[in-house]
């Protein structure tokens, strides 16, 4: 690494560290004050507070890192341009690419780092936070989630749900096992889709199997239509499991998608989130690239307030557009792969256009 690269990276890393620390601190402060009533009401211990803080930092870090990198690039190049150091390097025959190359290399490394965090660390943090905030503090009924399936017991019945979508009041792949006092299977009910309507779960089609209580042999199989099922739960009780895609990494989501599709169930949401596991980390690289033309266009007129405001504005627009396009993907209006990568592509093309407009 030559002297100029060390000089550039020293400025970059110092501002990046300050930006990340500030963003994480602000995020934690706001989030904590939103949840502090739950901690106080349930008399949380010191260990609960520590667990919340430690498990919140990695998910927050990967959310704020693209914005922090954008701000760092704008402030670093803007500061060097304001003091004519970029002009001096260009006068010495150093191309614009050579100037920004260390930043792009570091941003790529951070993207790969976030990819690893998403795969090996963040899902476990999300699981620990859900367990702490939803089960331990709020006292919600815990439903067992195994490979994407939901299992719970309701008196003499064991109920399995392959996929819950409480927003649409829909359960897919519902199976109800009824057992006697000796835990012997008596009946088994299966329905591919169950919808919540008028205060109850209604199944359009239902397959009922009756078993001999002594031998366990199958006695009768019947196909029924338009039946109301008593599941002992409302759609709100399934909100936590459905939202647990954030507890799954890319490999687990891929296996879940294959399983759901093999069973003929809708896996669009899981497929969008699966592609998002690969697309989201590279937002860091896109933001670093986008910050270059903004900083160079301002030149000596750049300042800290302008850089911070510009970065926050771009970040807000990016995340709003990302959420909007992801919603189109969840609804099936866009293919999952396109829904995951479109925002990155739009901002990459926008950055290329801005860079081409920068005067040599």
C-alpha cells in the first residue's frame, strides 16, 4: 500500500468510525426508549438489558452501514476537495479512479463482511431479540418453529401449520392431530388453506382420517367441504412466527422455499427475502460509488452540514424505494430476484450518470 492510499484510508476510516458510532448510538437510544416500558413493566433484570444491547448492535450495524459509508465518502472527498488535495493529486497525474480506488476496495470488503454477518451472526441475534422482547417480556404464547413450520398443542390436539400469513388472515398446510389420554392418535384433519373470517378459521376443503384407538389402524378417510376449524389461536398469535424470516440465513431460506414449493404452497415472500440476503450487503458498495460524484461536484463548496444532509436525504430515498419495491415483490407484482436487486441497480445507474457528468 503506497503513501497516498494510506493517507486516504486514514481519513476515511476515522470518519467511518465516527459515523457508525453516532448512527448506532442514536438508533439504540430511540429504539430503547420505545421499548423501555416493556422492560420496566416486566421487571427485567440487568442481564436482559445487556442481552438486548448486545444482540441489537449487529442488526443495527448492517442497517446503518450503507448510510455511514455514503456519508463518509462524501465528507472525505469533500474535505479533500475543499483543501485542494484532490486537485493536487490530479495535477500529479493520479487519475480519479486511483483516488477513489481505496474507498471502493474498502466498501467491497465491508459488503462481504455484511454478507457473512447476515449468514452467520445476525439471524441468531434476531432470534435472541424475538425471544426476549416477544416471549419473555410481553408474555406471548410461544409457538415452536421447526424448519419454517409451526407446532403447538391445544388440549388434546397437536396442530401443525406449514406457513402462517397473519397479514392476509391465512394459514397454509394446516394439520390437526387429535390424541386420547394415552397419547394414541384418534383423528387427523388436513387442509391446504385456512382463512380467518367472521371470528373463526374456515377451510374450503378438509380431509379427515379416523384411526382405531386400540390398534392405530386407519378406519376411514373422508373429504369434507366448508368447515370451521377451532385452532385455539387468532391471526395475531401467528404474527411472530411469520415475521421470523429475519431469523433465517440464505441457506435456511433456500431450503424453506424448496420445501414450501414442493408442497404446492406460496413461497414468494421467502424467496424475496432469500434474494435480499445477497442483495442488501452490496448496498455498501453502491452507496460508496454514489457518494463520489456528489462529493466531486461540490468541490471546494462542500461542507460538513451539506454532506450530512445530502447523505441522509439519499439514504431516506433509498430505503423508501427499497421497501416499496420489496412490497411489489411480496405481492407477486415483481419477480423475487428483480424485487431484491432493482433498488441497487437504479442507484448504481444514477451514480454512473452523475460520475459521467463530473468535469475533468
